[in-house]
C-alpha cells in the first residue's frame, strides 16, 4: 500500500457555504501529516468526509485502497473526533470492550497498557469523568487496535501537558509501525513536534504544504540587542538582512533573514552591551503563510 488515504479535488458545500474547495491531500504509510488552520478553516469537514460521515459535493476520497464507509476499511481506522461524547452510562472498561469487539477483539493487555500510560481509570463510569479524562478514553479507543490509518481531530484539547506528551508519543509509535496519521490542530508547536509534513488551510483551501523541516529552515532569526544609547531614527532601515526592527529605548528587536554582518557593523559604534538570539516561532511562520498564502 503506497497511500493510506487520498483526497482529490475535494469540495464540500453546506448550502451556499463552500466549506472545502478543491483539496488534494495524501497521507502515506508511516507519515504524520498535520492539518493546520484556525477554527472554521475546514479541518473537521475534511476529516468527516475522509471518514465517510459526509459525502463530497465533488472530488474523490480513497482510504486504505477503498471507500471509507466500507466496514472492512472502517475497522482499520482509528478516529478521535473533536467533539467525542462516549455513552456516559457505561464504565470506561465496558466502553472500550464494546469498541474492541466492533474491531474483532483487542487484547485486554493492550487496553490495560494504554490506560496506564494515559492515566485512564477503567472501572469509573464515563459520567464521573472530567472533559480531559473523557478525552483520554477517546484516545485509547482510537489507537488500541493498532489502526493502519489514525485520524485525530484536535486530539490533545483538555489534556494536561504530561498526558499530551504521552499521547503524542503514541502517535509517533503508530507512524513508526507503518500507520498513516492525519493530525488536525490549530496549535502549530504541537503539530511541529510530531508531524513530518503540514498542510495549511485557509477558508477551505490548502494555501501551503511543506515538510516541517522546511518550515524550520525558513524561520527568520530574531535578535534582541541592548545598546549603550538610543539609536538614531531609521538607522537600520535598508541594512542588508534586516527584515523588520524596532527600538524601545536602548533595547532593539531585529528580525534578520540571512547573514548578520551588515547589522553588526552598523551597530558597532553604539556600544552593544548584550545580544540575545532565537529562531522565529513556527507559529509566526504559519500565520505569515496564512495571511498571504505565500512564503515569507
């Protein structure tokens, strides 16, 4: 199998609203694809169409070589929706056993291991659980049968940081075992931590698709300098490599793209006392793409 899932020219209308507009997306075995965008960008619509819960207005969807609504395909998918609501009358153990039976049975040792890793209490009723704990239960049901395609819609919402880390480790493990993973989020650092590739959505359209490593490569360097005296107005305008800059008294913040030699030479007469550097946050890179649809 060369592809875990593919959408081609996917369009979805809700009345006059064009929620998804011609999306081409491929998820390959062993690959984690991050689907990025703010609320309303079309992430959940793409996912629900990929799962067979919505019918495309136009375009095609292929999942694990077949149709997503085919039971023989569905059993090989792990899915965690953004708004999962397990039956509150059941205990956690009974809920997970019911899902396991739908998939042909899941060893209790596997379920117990996952519950321990995520801090799930199997014998509590779902009605007694907090939103975060119900989310953990949903995560267990999504991965417990070792699916060939794992589809996660905002999976870590409501989870504390330690559980988020463990959940993302489980995502990496499924990919390492050969599963394709589609991971939807509006939190870029979370996706950047686990994804191989990201597709950025704006109003139902993929505005950019790239490897996470490429996003890191284009992140500009931010430099914070402390100088002995305020800089003259316009001093750094037009200096090679300086993209933007602003001065706050004797503190100067500069975004640099490329070598910093010209910047250093220009500032040398102004008694530079301290320099702090860091890469531009990937979230800033994303929003640059999101605003313009072009690379920074």
